């Protein structure tokens, strides 16, 4: 069985209280199910405001979750009011999502800016999940994971077919030489197994399905028991 990466992207959701509830409920499910799957890597990508607490609580509960941020400053230390830089972030997270379509669309982030962010993240030792909506989107050098997310599939409940995603992602893998390529866009427990069964697909990036502990847990179970 191949190794899988399952990343949850909470986007701009959750308070500290809601985060605590989510973790406690997930842990209950985890312990009850007595799960030990060494070949799945779980990453939770959350708002900056939650990362310190998430770190503490994940340790306390013994959950097998790594943490990711959803953005990083294109600059280092200095006079950049409001920015969280990669050196600050690496104290709280191992991963960062860069280039998500929502950053490109709502925050006007360009390919050039995203390459600058990726450079900052890599220099600080963070691992990067770099999102691309299509095969022609530029991917900076030394990216750890590329996430293919067709725009029309994000948050719509209409995922790509596993076959099409698999063939697009085989092309992306060849072009970028990324070690892992994951699929994002309306991934749920009912379709995850079809995606991860494709040879070029190494995992998923799930938004909506990561928001409730039940649906996130169901994703993991469906991926691990049917692939
Ligand atoms: P979705 O979001 O699972 O809700 O489609 C995926 C993403 O935007 O990363």
C-alpha cells in the first residue's frame, strides 16, 4: 500500500473553543477505533491565531497530526505590518499552503509573489504545499507537494473525476518533479478512495470535509480501508 498524505484546510474558520472541541472529538474517534496507520501523513492547515493552541493540544491528546499555515509573508523580519513571516511560522508549523486559489482570487496574489513566498518558506525550513488550478500554472523550485485544485471543484460539491485528475496530475508530476501531488476540490469520504487509487495521486487536500471531526475522520477511514 502506498503512503498517503491527507491534508485538511480549515480556511478562515474556527475559534479557539471550536478548535478544542474538534480535537477532542477527533481523538475520541481515534482512540475508540484503535487506529494505527503508519503510512498516512495527516496535516491540518489552520489560521495563524490557532496554531499555538493546536500545537499544545495535539501534543496533549497524542494525535498524529502535523500542522500547516495557509499563507506566509513574502518578506522576512522587518517593517511589514500585519505580516507573519516564515521564521515566525516555523516555530508553530511544519507546513504552509501557498498559492491557494482563494489567495489568488480574493487577495490578488500573483505567480511572482507566490514564488517569493515559497522561497521564504523553504529558506526557513517549512515544507510547502503549492496549489495550482491547472497544468500551465508556474510552480516554484523545490516544492514538496503540489496540490492540483480545479477552480470549479473547490467548495462546490462537484469533484473532478478520479481518472481525469489522475492524468492531469501525472503531467504535473512530470513537469514539476514534486515528490508528491495531491488532489483538492470537493473530496469527501465517498470519493476519496477513487482518487487515491490513481497511480499519480499521493493524497488529498480537503476543505469542507475537514471542518467537522466526523467527516475528517470518515475521509481517513475511507482512504485507508479501501486503498
Ligand atoms: P473543498 O476545498 O474540499 O471544500 O472543495 C478544497 C480546498 O479549497 O482546498
